[in-house]
C-alpha cells in the first residue's frame, strides 16, 4: 500500500526528481583513458575498396562513407561514459577525410596492438593490417579526450588523440588495462591480434606483455560530412 502510494506520488510530485544533466556534464578536455570502440553497421559494402561485412555507412545527402563509431571509456573516473564520432572512409570533396580516417585507424592499431609507430619490422607491418573492419570492432586503445563544437554549435566530446606506444602516457594506461583484465591481458571479444612480438611492441615498460586487440579510431572525429 505504501509502495503504491509512493509510486503514484512519483508521477504527480516532481520536487524530488533529479536535476537534468547539461553541458557541464562533458568529460573534461585532456582526460586520458582506455576506450573500447564499437562500430554501428551501416550496410554499405564496396568489395573493390575492401569495405565488406556491412560495417560502413553511406550518407544519402553527401555521398560520404564512414564508420559510425561509439567509444566507451573503460577507466575511472569516467568509466562507461560514451563518445560518438565518425571515422572517414570517403568524401566527394577530396581525399583529406579518407586520409584522416586511415591515419586514425593506423594509430588505433598501433595503440591496441602495442606497436611503436616507428617500428617498420615485418611483424609490425603485419600487425597494421586487418582482414575487415570487423577486426576493429571491439578494439581497446588509449586515448586523449577533447571537446569541440558540432555542426549545430553544440559542444561535445571527441577522441582528440590516439595515444600510441611512443608517448609516455601509454605504459600507465596499458597497465590499467592489465589490471582490469586480471593481469592476463586477454581482452574479451574482438578479433585475435596478429603476431606481435615483444620486440615490436616495446610498450609495457614494466616488462609485462599483454595480448593486443585490433583497434580503430581517427584523430579528429568531428569531420564535416
């Protein structure tokens, strides 16, 4: 009886309702975190370009093609928060957007698979290859978060930078990954990483190696379509 009365009051008296969340709820600029990437399939395939599996999305308005991505933060204090952005694959305006997309994906592969960006060994080169965009779905990598205005003038969070193994912050964030994975380094889900020898990895300066996972993200996800 009391429970029913309380339930009825909840939808007639709103004084005790939580305040709405506004722009102040943005993740602070410069925040560094581990993130997991997920691709929302758009159903656009072009086998001639290697876009298979239905992962790519095509804009009916502009003809742009991109990966529609969600990035979930895995580390505190903003764990479970999400950032949404697109990774460019093609733009009718020119090659710049696609080049940014390729650079971003390369950085995610370096970060998630623990490959130093200056490592050009055959093992490292193989680790920067994917079978399909499905190898990027579920990739976990280190990132620096930023804030910028979207097309409507609203502020939003973006992945400002993929943190690769050549940056000092990388080892600390990867150690957090090891601890989160229970010290085994084995991620849950995602495609298996190609052979990544310790010599190519150079990351885990603590001497602990982990099983990298494929990753994808682009440096500046606020590209105008």
